[in-house]
């Protein structure tokens, strides 16, 4: 990894897509001390900085690095349970967890590598008790590891004890991390975390000004569990007696204070109607859209266009390799582009700047503009057609990145 400190470098390619402003042909980014110092035509950036080192990527485009708003690094694709209904899949997952834990280091290292090679520069990862944090931290990506906790086995098993335990764990995990990697709390789901623990965790993290990750309104079985206390998840978690609330998962989440601008809610796929969209918009919660996972596990299509129209921040998430095909966020985004009939510009924004907005990190990453960290992906494609953003997205989806740069450091380069 190159050290970016004190160095000025110009990265240039046939096309530059800053996302926050229009595409630039023969564009260039000046990077200084890990941050973007200026953006423009190569000739102009070069003239103003004749001493800077130049990295030229011909036949390529430079775009902001992908921001993955919801991923799990602990799985490798070969070992996964078969796709099917969500509850059947989850049963298979639970059966495999103990065996999987033995491979955690290798899986998470390989998974993070896959994401980096696909041009990911920021990842929100969720794993039990933050188990994947060391591997995220070593990957070169910036990001957050959200530590999931399961109240019955955490602390003294009371809601207070469990939340105290995970808050302590997260602050312990936060020590000695690279500057742009942190640890936060995740309330795993409405069927694994009781309402009191969830409410308390949401309140405590919000008081601390910290982000919170949740899975919400994902599967038909979750919907049945929360509303009626019945169905496949109720069968698995029969001891979790708090279902049957008579409310949809979104209304339930709202009622216990889970929904707030600091919260990133993954999926929002099943049972999200007009009323739910209104609640989500009012609360300011952000959404992580994982269309491939939803399709693979028998969940509904998330009403993303309507959510975006309502002003809800939406980013893209790959989920993990046991529920989806890859950790390539651009590939995930192309699925969303086709599913919702988005143009390439919308797709590129969703994969980058909108993801950063969803996670509240848009001041530091998500677009190529002066002052932000130099986080970008170099993709092999000289765009030629009418929807150049879509061509670039497709190239990144199919072939990954030629180079991935995080905070000015080249963390991946295909030689
Ligand atoms: Zn997930």
C-alpha cells in the first residue's frame, strides 16, 4: 500500500464521473494527503501542478468507490444453505454457524478482498459481536462494523444487561482501529431481539450520536411473526414470545423507537406500503436496498422508487455470500437498475453518493469533489454510447475495478 502522506498525485483517465457534478472527458483528480485537492480536465490540473506524480489509466473511467450500505463478511459462497423461503434458509444458516465460525478469518479476509477488487471503498458490515471487524480494518476499505447481539446470551440476559454488554463490547472494539474504520451496534432483527432490548439499544446509541444498523421488514415470515406471531420464523424462534403485535414490522420498529436518521434499515422489502413509506420518511431512517438477497430468499421487491420519491435516503447493499451471489456492489446496483428501470445516472448515484448519504458519511466520501477523501474506483471502459453511466456500471459489475483507491492509497491494482 502506498503511503499517501505529503504526496501529490494526479489520477487521470479517459472519463471522470464525479457524480456530484457532470462527467469530464480526459478528466483528472489531484490527490493530496489522502484527500481530493481538485478535479477537472487533465490538461488544467497538470498545468497547475507540474510536479505531481501522474497515474494515467487509458481506456478507463474514474468513478467514486462503491459504498456498500449492508454486507456480511463471515460467509463464503461454497458453504451456504440452499436458497428457498427465508425461514428454510435461516434454519440452514443456523445449522452451519458453528462450523462456519472456524473459517471466519479466511472467509472475511477473502470477502473483503472481493469487495475491494470490485471497487468498494466504504463498507457497512454486520457480524455477531463484531467478529468481522479485524478483517474489515485490514482490508484497506473505510467503513463500519455493526456488532449484532442476541440478548438471551449477552450480559446477564436482561435487556439492560444485554445492551450494557454490547455497548461495552463496541467501545472495546473501537480501540486501536485505523482512522476511518469504526464499530457500532446492530439490532439484528425483530425476531431475534426483544422489543425492550431493541428500544434501549436504539436510545443509547442515539444518545451517543452513533449510527445503528437493523434488518427490518425483510421476509413474509418476519411479517407474519411480527403481526400474528405465526409462520416459519415463529416456529424457529418459538421461545421469542413478543411477536403478534398486530402491527407491520415498520410500525412495530417505529413504536419502539428504532427508526431515526442515525438508523440504516436493511431490506424493507416485504410489507412496505404507503403508510409504512410515510412513517419511514417522517422518521428520517435510511434504507439499504439488497435486491438479489430479497429475490433469492423469497422476499418481496422493496418499493425503492416510491421510497426515493418520499425523500427516504436509499443506498445499495450486497448482503452476504450466503444470501447473494457476490460482494460486488456495482453488480448489485445493475440488478436494481433493471428491476426499477433506473437510468445509469441514478444507478451510479445509488452505488456511491446515495450510499454515503444513507450512512451519514457524505461529507467524507461518495463523490469525487475537493475536500473529500480520495476514494475511487478505476474501471476499464471508454464510454461511448448514450448512457455512459450505465456502461461504466455494467463494466464494473462484470469485470470489477482495474484499481481501487481509498484515502489516496491504491488498495487494489490489477496488473
Ligand atoms: Zn443482512
